């Protein structure tokens, strides 16, 4: 048996290679980050967990290029239980089509989980961003299933202390502000190991920069960060 | 079985008086529901509904399929029905009563198909029936075989005309029933219901009824009012406890499944004071809903429907105001430069300025910041301000004027913040946004 026939077998897993070339992710707009992610971007039909030490370290700017692209492709963006007001002028200048934005403000944690599951499962939302106060592993598994069903990109923003909790999310990132810029650690990804941080320059100006929506539509990977 | 005999057999028999009015109402509701199959529906009291389906057969493929659909549909509404299809209304009625042969498609076959029907199925007058029996006639075939003129002389014109109409030799026009352009339905529950599932089970029926009627008149509803009538805890009161539920949809709908889903979320928020014994449902405004329910191309525009249905589910459970969209407003005061909007409406037509530096998060209220000894603002550590400032002075015309210098600041934990300094009074510092 030679190597070629061996790697053809379905039960052989090759470490390091990208296992699912046919699945394309949603480009993050950052070529360094795209290179780390299976499918070259944020995973569709799965959960992404973003662990942060404080609200506002740069987690929104990180997902903003992908959100802009989804909204311009007429996919809905659901914001469930955001901690503050998603500020419309900034969203517009980041290239988001506001007519595709839906903000959901549940009154309790349980309602919040329910709303996230519904929006993920419905299949009409391109991305569901959620700020959940409580979510144990069982709940996360439900949400992951819902995201698979609805082929939706679910993004959960959670405090850093959740890093120790087992998670069924397809992608887990940990963000950390450093003197070199925002460090993005990949804690978990499909078909690969956890990997060391990449640094996003401190003054990356995507979220605050003034380029009109029409220009944002044409943003290529890596624009504004290099 | 006589009442006495029944009571003797079953000791704990509960007796309900038969309610003619309710029966007639039920018949009318069945007729309204049936308008989805044909435009010509007529009532045949006391217990039959006639549908002219000649024009609808090709749409449903075959008489068999149509019959099944009607029978299953009425079964879902909770009725046990006997159905038949025949070329004349009377023949269909008699066949249904006999509950034997269900489909006769050719007029020529009628005489032979109807031949073995007992004469009692014709619902003739008592006297007429007795005299026919006296003549030794039992089945319809016996009657048909007799010479017409003799029959007319002995039993009158009416009986002959009846036979002619049944066999398709004489026209038999029916008076069409036009259902009222609103929906009212009441359902007495066979058992007290105290949970959502039991209530939904009953309501599913009523919604199917509504759906059929809406399909018939090409309409949809946007508002549905529901009354849950509770068991009377104190029997001496006249007034019963009623829980009112008003269901508002974001778009017209006539799909029972969709209504059930929305209703489920709504009911889960309702606390029942006492078990429910009766449900009332009403839709007063029925508006034309342009779509093609039985279209070949069902599935077109499905995404939009899914979206509406998601929106309604969220609103039903979380409340109307819990789901909204965002809009940019042409306004320089940052707290007024946005507004919540109806989902999907971003007011794109208005020209809005694109600002250089705006944070992704705006705080609900600006947070006053403490300052250190040198007068520098602090927020989780002292803040380092970018040299650029943006002065916003606006709003003197509505009394809510602001005069502020905005800065981008960074704290020791790596957060980029949007802070401002009042240009008046105490010249205090505030945190207004986070760049996120």
C-alpha cells in the first residue's frame, strides 16, 4: 500500500492540512486571520466564541468586515442582548447596511438563550451576535446545533474566564490587548490545533474609519490592517 | 336508543341537550371553510353542505383526492363526516346519507347506483313514506320503475320532480351560501384545559377552520382576538372570568401552522387564573392577501416568509418593543444621531453624514468620569487622549443644546474609548462610547 492510496481513505485524518477545502468561510477581512481559519474565514453554520477580558477591546471591529459583507449580501444580522447601543453612524461607516440589522433585547437570560436559538435556527440570519450571561456546555451544544440547522454564523461574546469551560463551538478565539496590538489567540478550530497569537495593529482603523458603504463592499482581505 | 334505556345502561351518564342553534352555526362554519374548494357552496339544513366541485376537479387531480382532502380537513376540525360526489346535488346528498358508494361521475349511471337506496334516505314526509311502503316499495329502484303519470296522480308532482332532479333530468339550482366577511368561532372544550398544549390542540382546530375560510375568500388576517373562558370558581356569579389575548402579526397571514407557532409563544407568556372551559376566536378585519396558496411554485419568496415568521415568534414571546432595527439620523448630537426603527426600515432615503470617528458602542447615558490630580480623566486607569479633538456644539434651537469636545482615549487595559469634556459649567469629563 502506498501513501497515495492511504490518504484517500475516509478514516485517515491528516493533521495540519485544511480538512474541508470545500467549505468556505466568511472572510474576516484580515488575511493573517483567514490563513489560520479552516475554510479561510469565519465558519458558517457553526458557533464562534470570542473570549474577551473587557467589553470593547476590539471584538466588534474584528467581526465588522464580515458583518458588512453579509449585510450587503442581504443577509440579516441579529444582535441579541447587546450590552450597549450598537451605534448606527459607526455601523454605517463600517459598511453595514442598517436595513438588515435587527436588535433583540430580551428581558431575562432564559429569553436571551431562546432568542439566540430561534434566530440561529431560522435560517434567515447571516450572523447572530449574542452577549449571553449564562450558557453552560449543554446550552452551547444546543446553540451549535441550531447554527448548523440554520446555516448561520453564531458569534458569542463571553468573558475570558469561560476559557476553561468545555465548548462545542467550532471556533474559539481569545482576545488580549497588548502593547503590540490586539492579540488573537486561536484556542480551538476545526481540523487544527490551537495556535499562537497573531497581532492586529493597535490603530487599525476599520471601525472608526470614514469610508462610505459602497467602498466597504469592495474591501479585500487584509485591507486596512497591514 | 331512548333516553331511559341509555340511563338504565350507564349510571353516570351526563346528559347534554341538543342545541339546534349551535348545530346550524357549525354547519355555516363548515360551509365557510369549504369555500376553499369551490366558490359555490350551499347549505342544506339540518346537516348537509353541498359543494359544486365540477369546476375544481381538474385542480385537485381527481374526485378521489378531493374527497380525501375534504374528509381529512373536516376530520382535523373535529367533525365526523360522510361524503359523496355525484352529478346532481340530491344524488350526492342521498349517497352521503347512505354512506356507501362515494363517487359517481356519470349521469347515466345514476339510476343504477341509486337504485338500492332505501326510500327512507329520501327524507320524504311521514305520510308519503308510509303510503309508498303500503304499496310495497322499499328501494329507490322500485320507485323509478313505476310509470310517471300514475306516480304523479297518486303521490303528487313534487315526488316526481324530486326524482327528476336526483337523476339529472331536471335542473336543481342551489342557493349559494356567502360566508360573512369576518371570522367568529367558539369551542366548548370537552375537558378543562390548564396548559398550553391542551389549549393549542383545541385552537389548532379553530385556526384550521379560519385558514380554510381565508383560503376561500382570498384573504388574510393581521389581528386575531382570542378569549379564554375560565371555569367559574363561584357558581353564583353571572359573569365568567375571561382572559383576552390579542394577537397582532407583522404581516397578513392565513397559514394555520404559522398562526399556531406564533400563538404558542404568546400563550407561554399568559398565566391562567383558572382552567379554561371554552375558547372564543374572532377576526373582524379580513384583508385581501395576494398570493397563490395552492401554487405550483410554492416556495417562492420563502425566505421572506421565514423571516416574518421569526420576527413574529420573537415579538410574541419577548414583546413588541423588544425587537427593533436601527436608523441613522442626520443630527450632530451623538445621542440623537441614531434611532430605533422598524426592523428592515433604515430610512435609507435620508441623507446622513458619514462621521470620521464614531464608536461602535454608544452608552445609554454618558458616564461621568473622575479625574486625577492633574485634571486628567480616569476610567479603569488613567486615560491617554489622542491629540485630535472634535467639537460638537449643536441644538440651541430645541433647548437641549450641547457643547462638547470629543476625544479618542485609551486606557491602560487597552480599551479605545470615546470621551468628551463639557465646555460649560464644571467642564466635567464623560465617557460616551466604546470603540469595541
